[in-house]
C-alpha cells in the first residue's frame, strides 16, 4: 500500500466516526416525537457512578408523545426524576411509584427554530473536523512528496482523492442534517 492510500484509509475511518458522532448528537435533540435516544446523555448516580438511564431502567415509547422509564431497582425513581429535571430536556417527570412517565409537549415554532440552530451548530463542528482531516491528508501527501517517497503526479492524484473523499463525506453530513431539520420542523 502506498503512503497516499494509507492516509486516505485511516482518515476515511475517522470521517465515518465523525458522522456517527454527529448522528448521536442529533438523536439526543428533541424533535416533535418521543424517542429513547433523548435520554442518552442523561446520567444518574448509581452506587456512586454516573450511569446512563438506559443502563438502570427500561426505556419505552408506548405513544408518540410519551416516554416511560421503568427502573429495575424501584428505589431509583427519585434519583431518575432528579436527573431528568436537572437535564436540559425541559421535561417534567411524572412518577407513580413504579415508573416515570415523560409527556412530550408540542414544540413551539420558536423552540423548533432554536433546535434547528443547535443542530446546525453540531453539523458545523462535524464539517470543521472533516476539513481538518482533509488538511492532514494533504499535509501528509506533501511531506511524502518532499521526502521523495512519492512522485509529483502521485501527490496531485492523492490530493484529488482527498478532496473527493471529503466531498463524499460532506454530502452524507448534508443528508443527516437535512433529515434532522425535517424531523424537527415537522408539526
């Protein structure tokens, strides 16, 4: 394998990780309907360790606008309620002693626009990471050319391949954000 192929392969894997991280970040943004992914970033103190809610309770969505959290240990109800109230989800937990219900109110137009701005901010961070990776690939190719390990033609081809890879990944990022914006703005 050549230096160029090594750089492209290594950075393509990193770019895919950036996209999967972006998808995780966007999944935790509240859109119109309920989804267990909303609680992914909420942690609860479980025997002294911060633990994600889905590791101490069963999280289900029985209705489009409701999340039901059933803890495996019933003594965790208060702790779960506190963690949800402390999160930035803006949801009020309703407990009946055995489970917690989170009712999802309708989003206002203003709140939808705020969520779209937040989603775009996450997307721009992903784009910057991808562009930095492209820069790293090109710098690596230029160093290899200066060290005479690859020819000038190989260097130009490698830089073109780096740009094509970046364009392909950016299109995927655009698809992800377009889908999330559509989901958020859906009434």
